[in-house]
């Protein structure tokens, strides 16, 4: 896991400038990464049965329009809400008071950030659907992406079970791999709270506040 300072820096970056993490989103639908996960899933024979069950769940979720922009936004906001659950209102106000969203308030800030990240995901997904040619190639890449979706969800259940269960209840855990690059520091901070206690979590919040207050962008 990253150091407290690294976690705080990444959280501050997301809060201060959601656009700064869009580059991370662009790496989500990566052809080499998809193929890497596809190969890993092929050789990992022990997980074939359980992953087949998950693939069925993915198909059902897609049929129920889980890739809708509003549902991606909702999934992201669940992560923010869980983070804010352990962050006092006073601390939230201090953190958001120096951001470009301070006028709209701390609650609206989460909505704005969530929407920006969800939009970036939707745009990037559309781009890759357009450039990936060939039916067989698409099948292979979708297979790799499916494997990545499943394994990222599994890792979340280990890293932060509480967030996983909240997302899993709506099948949103299947979306986590899409926004994981941007929201991983929030998950890391929650993992610190679960494993090392609230005082360690508060230490990260203090660092976030310091970084936000010293921002001169």
C-alpha cells in the first residue's frame, strides 16, 4: 500500500482538479492490458468455474444497462459517500473550502467530480469501440476486459470489503475497474482506517487538508 503522504497527494489531486486524473482513465481500456488479463485468465484454471458464474452476472448487468452514465456516476458517488462517512463535516468543509467547487459546497463537489470521471469513462469507451476492428479481435479483447473486471472486483473485496459490499448490492463492483485508477487513493485511505484505525485515517485527512490549503494552481 502507498504511504500516507502518497495517498493524501492523490486524493488532493482528485479534489482540486478532477481533470488531472482523466489521463488515468484513458489507460483503462488498454489493448495490451486486456490481452495480459486474457492470458492470465486462460492459464489460471482454478478460477475458471467461479469466473464463469461472474461472466453470467456481467452479461445480465450489461443487459440491465449498467454502463449507463448515471449508473457509473452513482457507483463513484457510493465510494465518495463511504469516504465522507468517516470524515467529519468540519474536516470536509476545510478540505473543500479552497477548491474551485467551494461555492457549490462539499456535497455538490462530489457530484461534480463523479460526473466528470463518469463522462471521461464513457467517452473513452466510445473511442475504443470505434477503433477496435475485427469481430474476433473484439471478442478476445472483451474477454480480456471481462477478466480484468472480475479480478479487480475480487481485489476490492479484499482491500475494502465494506465498499465492495455496497457496490456489489447493485452489481456496481463490476464497474469498479473502470474508475479504480482515479478512486484508488480513497479506497487506500479507507483500508488504512480499517486496518490501522481512525487515528491513522485522520492523519491522512490532515495531510489532504494541508495539500489543498497550500495549492496555488
